């Protein structure tokens, strides 16, 4: 990981070179409108959680070609420039959130790699993503996509036009099943809802599709007389009931609603999150290619969501 450049107020440079300090929210900032939305979201979260905020900027060392008349800046100059970008983001936070302890770092390196490195000792990483209404599939940003697949902590991607803050009476929506990533996503969502003092909507979908005979044979063959749709519906209801019990034990004050619609999970989650402030999904992490590490549900949500999405992975690289 390249050396990080802290802002002038930072004195613990060794700490910054090895990653973000404990209980820290890291936010990627590059001065764009999308990054500004992520910065505001992250600052508000840090204020509610009592966390420190680390504003991180990075630029790929392979810079686009400059004017033909000059050779372009050297690495030291680029490092200073990206450090100033991060410092400007930190100044924006200080002016609007005087209760948040904020620092900044700049690095010469690929942004997604730098943010993944910082995520190793962070509680949360927040990034913005530019979307295109005419072609959402083409607008899955490389940084947000790679970070969601490989970060060592939860990631929030602030995207879409509905960039309202968490709270404001809008619930947190989380998708659950019986997996370990689902339980981690549930814990994150319950904490987010409780800190923002909003409700939690727990969702599990079921498809009701018939199992192909040859596939059913792998599990001992189809069971005569079994209603597959009823079986899947019952499994979904069991999942949300178990999740609600867990939330009641950890957050008894939290208003919780359960939903078990029929349909593809990513489509159901997007529909249930129409009026939500945050959508939370779990991702089965296992390294490898980013698309494989994320899974189809998470990819579908990130491509199409019009609100901030939290991706809570399990596993490490």
C-alpha cells in the first residue's frame, strides 16, 4: 500500500500508514457531486455512532496523458495534490459537523485498492456512485463494485437520486435468509435503524418455482404431494420470524415489520425499499472475481437501487 499523506492536523502518521484507526468510518472523496453526497452521509453516520471520520482520496499512479507540451507532474506533486483534495473534504465536514472528529489522507494508488486496505481496520467504508438512468447496468462504478466485493467491513454505496439521509422517518430494509451473511446484515441493519430511530423492515422472498426432476434427484428425488410454493413460503416466513426474534433480543425498543413477498429477491428488496432510507444486503465473500464474490442478489441491487445500499460481506480474502 503506498504511503498515505495525512492533513496537517494529523500527527500519528504511522497509524495512518497501517490503516484507519479503530472505530472509524472511512469515506472516499474526490470532489465530485457523488463523493459529496457520500461525504455528507458518512459524516451524519459518524455523528450518530460517535465514530471518527477518515476522508480518503486516492488517484491511480497511471495518470491520463497531459498536454503534449509537458511531461506531466511527478509522483510527489500528485501525492500533494490528492492530499489537498482529501483535506478539502475534511474541511467541509468540520464546517457542517463540529461534533465529528475528522481526518484526511491522500494516496497515489488505485482508489478501490486503497479503500480496501483502509477497510481492514475500519467499521464502515462509504463511497458514492454515479448512475445513469438510461443504462443502470453500465453504471456500476468500478470502485464501489470492487469495494463491495472485497472490503473487510460493511460498505455503504450512496447512489441514485434519493440521497436523503438515514432517518427522517424512513425505515431500514434488510433481506434475510438462513445464511451467516444474512445474520451479519441483520445485525448491521438493526443497529442502523436503532441509531437513526426508525423502523426496521425484514424481508425474505420466495419464488414458488417448480424444481426440475433431474435436479430434485440430487436431494433424493421429489417428495410426492409436496406443495413447493407453500414450502418456500413457509421457509421465508420462518426466516423473517427468526430474524425478528433476534432483533427483539438485541433491540427491544425497535419497531420491526416482517415481509415475505413472492418474487426474485433483488426485485422484492428494491420494491420494499421504495420509501426506505437504507437498504441492507448480505454478500457471501470468498475472494476471486468481484462479481462472483458479490452474488447475483447484491449485484442486482447495486445496479438498480435508487437509494443508499449497505453491503455486509462475510469471509475474508
